[in-house]
């Protein structure tokens, strides 16, 4: 009886030691390449995946116009500004950057300017892209088969085949447009950039600029008024051509009738 009571805690202690050994021999690699901090890569290293990246970034600057010019100069020849909205103290830019350059571009902005807000979004569209590409392949094969059947088809069958070929062509055009849109969004990431700073034009306009603007505004008003006057005259001339002769004739007959009545 004493031996049985002694074996129970001994077995329990042995199991605890085995569990502890297994947990101590487990993997301990938690860092990996993410230890690079702010300069870490945000791009997934897998060329077979279709991922759309959208970055949102807000920065501060002491010279709004100069900073905007410098940022635009950072773009490659194939990159572009999709949208720009300049206000008194802010400038909003939507920039399309090559996805392969997205890391360097974002890290450069965060290092050179005071960053007040940063957000990165990624959307994996690999499955949708594969489904659309598969549908394109199926429709292409169907079209090739329809063209083969068309050669030996009757007139009625030709009409039906032509109708189906037209439907397939329309669907292929729509699918091709979807694939091109996905390729563009994958190859060129979107960066929504807000630049906050002093007024874009801190210097007031000179007297000559004010006089020039006033003269131009007055000249434009004069031209508009002249155009309106000419349009009124052109509108009245056809009416006068009809109304004046008719009025003269009516007055003539009225006067004539009065004279007859007096006699």
C-alpha cells in the first residue's frame, strides 16, 4: 500500500519534467527581420501574390510650396500625381508610386519631415485575380471553339454563334479591363499625402499685380457686356424685319378707314 501511494506523486513529477523539457526546447525566434524598426519593409516578399498597398501620411513643413515641389521631384518618370488640392495652409496629394519603391519613398518622407499621422493598408486580391484570369481563359477557349463550329454551321446556327461570340467578346473586354486595373493598383501603390504648413504664398501681391488683375477683370467684364449687347441686337433684328412692315401696313389701313368713315 505504501509503495502505491509513493508511485502516484513520482509519476506526476516525471510528467511535469517531460513537459518542461519540451517547452524549453521549442522555437524562440520571435524577431526575425522585423528588428529593423522604422526602415522595415512593408512589401510582402512574394511575386506570386497580388497585393494592393495604400498609404496615408501627414507631415509638417515650414514651407508648403517648397516641400510640395521637392516631393514631386522625387517621383520617377513613370510615377505621377493623381490628384492635388492646395488650400491656404494645406496641400493634399494623391501619388501613384511604384510598389517596388514604396518602402524607400515612405521612409524618406518620415525621415525628412515631422510625421503627424501614418497608416498603411494592404489588400490581397490574389484569389480574385486568379478567378478572373481563369474565367478569361475559359471564355477564350469557348470563343476558339465557336469559331471552329462557325465554319461548318448552317445559317441559323451561324446567327446563334455570332450572337454568342459577341457576348463573349463583351465579357472578355470587361475582364481585360478588370485585370488591367488590378495590375495598375498592384504595380503602383497609392500614397495619400497631407502636407501642413504656413501659407503657400506668404508674400502679398505687389501693386503692379493688383493693377494688372483689376484691369484684366474690367476688360473681361467689358467684353462680356459687349457680347451680350451684340446678342440682343442680333435677336431683335429678325423681329424688327417682321414687326415694322406689318405695323406700317396696319397703321396705313387704320388711317385709311378713318378717312373713309369721315367722308
